[in-house]
C-alpha cells in the first residue's frame, strides 16, 4: 500500500514588497523537501497548493508562518495517496487573481465567511438566499450546488461586469468558488454594488466537501491540478475535457464539442 501523502492549500492577501529573497527561499526549501505543487507570490499576497510527506508539508507550513510576512495563513490539509502535481513551480506574478483592480484586494471589504456546516443547514432549512457560483462556465459544467445561480463567465476577469447585472435583493447572497480565493474579491465587489448582505463560503467547495460531503451538490468539482476534478469524497475523477473550452467529453457528440467545434477523440 502506497504511503499517505499530505496536500496543503492556503492563501493570504497582504501588501508586501518582493525582492526575490522570499521566492528563492521557498523554492530552495520545497526542492530540499521534494514537494510538488505551486506557490504564487504577488504584491497583494500569496496563494499555494503543495503536496508531499506529512512531515515535509509540516516543515514548509512552519517556515511560512515563522519566516515569511504571511503570519495569518490558514492551511487546509488533506491526505492523498498520489500527488496531484507532476512538478514544482514557485513564481512571482503581478496579481494573485487574473484581473487588475484599482483598489488592492487586501484593502477591500469582502463578505463574511460562512462555514460549510452553516450553509448546509441553511439549504436543509430551505432558507431564502442567493447561492452564487463565481467560477467559469467550464467549471460549472462539471458540477455545482443544486440551488446555485451561475454567471456566463469564461474568465474571472469578467465577473465585475457580470455582477453589475445582478439586481439588488433583500435575500442574502452566498458566493462560492473552488477554494475561496476568488470569493474574497467577488463578495467585495457585490458589497460595493450595494447588495446589503453578502457572505462567502469559507474554504470554498473543497472545504464543503470535507465537512458536508455531497449534500446539495451535483456532479464533480473542477480543480487546477493533474486530477482535473474531484468528487465529493475528494477522490480524483480525471474527466476527459475539450482541449479548447474544457467542456466534459460526455457532453460532446462524435468527438466534437458543440460549443467551440474542437475535434476530440470519440466519447466511446
């Protein structure tokens, strides 16, 4: 039986000046510990997803908390049998999210975090709310909450424009995404647009799966690693997707995506 590995994810928005020192320190530490995954640094913070042995993951978590500016990182760790990453990337980018904003994310006022158990209870009770999926359409094709409202997003940078078309509502809005980072900006935008009560699902879909399983969920969850998607038990599903639009192959006909026309292997 293969030894269990650890998978850790975390993000923190924090304005800081990067002089390459931290990136090199993290790269050298991850290489020494033989970790795989990715760490993205930006002037507005950090986002990471790494896998390795339990001890080695613990070492990189302690290094980040003790020797980096990111003292408020909240790691979500899970056990896996196969690493979802084939390599290690530690990079610096202009922004953590694929969008430029006038006000740094760290200075905005996002919606309050809603625990997965609380969302599950609200859905059990049929509480009036707007459950808003802020992911891209290729992600929602694979799975979403049964009661979710989706937007025609082909990239997250379109969210601000799409959010302007959402009518103000007295019902609370709960935003959700894969791991929570996009909701930090999406929920802040909604508040800025005048929506009176905005929440964000704490830890995103993956945290909900850990805490609540498949309650109120339909399908799989797209993930940005070699697994492509996971089911509510967090098992990799490796779906076959259109190379161009990421639509599930099962929804294609004769190996050709109906939306973008990209030829692909026959579904059979």
